[in-house]
């Protein structure tokens, strides 16, 4: 067994290179929900992306996004596929950056009951749509 394969087994979201999207969604939600009240605010969503912003230009490049995700979960072809698909879908206006405009559009898309919070069910629906 290759070391690469062993590392994949240790990761909760990528077992044997197969990404568990539900686990990835759940983990992403917990990382966003800094206050741990089960609701994500616009500020928490922006904060999540700001943690990826290596060069401080208030825009997340695909490179920054990919680095952030693979630093946490490791590399696998399956995960790379989802990372690129999710990034392209997050980039609402297709300008090859994910920034405040895109955060707002995705937040609005997720918040289907218009209470200005994104709960875990709302987030899961958005995440699955972004991963398609
Ligand atoms: Ca940046
Ligand atoms: Ca954009
Ligand atoms: Ca809501």
C-alpha cells in the first residue's frame, strides 16, 4: 500500500480517495460557524474565505482555495475534481475570483427562508448544488 493511500484512509472526508461530500459539507459548515450556534452569518461566511486569502487582496483565487482545502484534507484526484467544480460555481459572476460579491450571492442562494442566517440544512443544499 502506498503512503498516499494510507494518508487518505486517515482523512474523514476522503476514504480511499473517494470524497464523502456529506462529511465535507458538515466539516465546512463547522469551520464557518465560528460562534458554534448552528447558524452561519454573512460575517462568518466572509471570515471563512478571508482565512484563505494569502496575499490579502480580498479576493480568493482558485489557487488559494485549492491550497486551503488540500492543506486540510490532503490531495486526491476526486477531491481536486470537487474543489475545482465548487470553486467555479462559487464564482457567481465568472470573473475567476471569489470575492465579497460572490459570498453575498451564495449566501442569498443558500438562505431559502430569508432569515439572514444559513442553517446546516440550507448549507448542505447549497454545497451539494455547488459540487454538481
Ligand atoms: Ca487573495
Ligand atoms: Ca467572482
Ligand atoms: Ca436561513
